[in-house]
């Protein structure tokens, strides 16, 4: 589905606002815009039993982060250190930057 975009990107610091991990903060490891999901470091941990394979000769139980819906996370502003919605502002030279809706400061691109 082309044309999809999310309010967060890979490398952004986010806070979970809904679900079992509410209040947890972490970095976005992966964004999946076509499914509107993000993978956040240390959030939504799952366990999978794996057979021994060439990549994992021991096998055993592997713990990993599963994707969560992008609507359940808010961007954390690096200036005010609060979870806030992100807006967009177009500069006079035509570039678009994200801004914090609470303090109005621009949010740098990771």
C-alpha cells in the first residue's frame, strides 16, 4: 500500500500509551508502515521455541520484540522529555520538519 506514513520513524524514542506495556519508553527498532505497526525495544516481548538450526545450533527458547500498533505509541520530545503529538511545519526554504505540540520545538530526525 504505497502512500502510507507513520508519525514515528526508526530510531525515534517513544512512549507506549496503551496496552500491557503502558508507560514504557524505548527506541523504535523497526517501522512497518504497510501494517501500521512498530517494533519498540523492550516492549511486547514474546517467546518462541526454536529447533536447532545452522544459525542457532543450540535451539531453545528465543525472546524477541513483537510489533505493536503505531497508534499505541507517542513520540517523546527530546527538549521537554514528555510524550507529545508531533506536528509538521514547513520552513521558508520548503523543508518539512516535525515539531512537538507541547513545547513547539523541532524534533530532530534520527
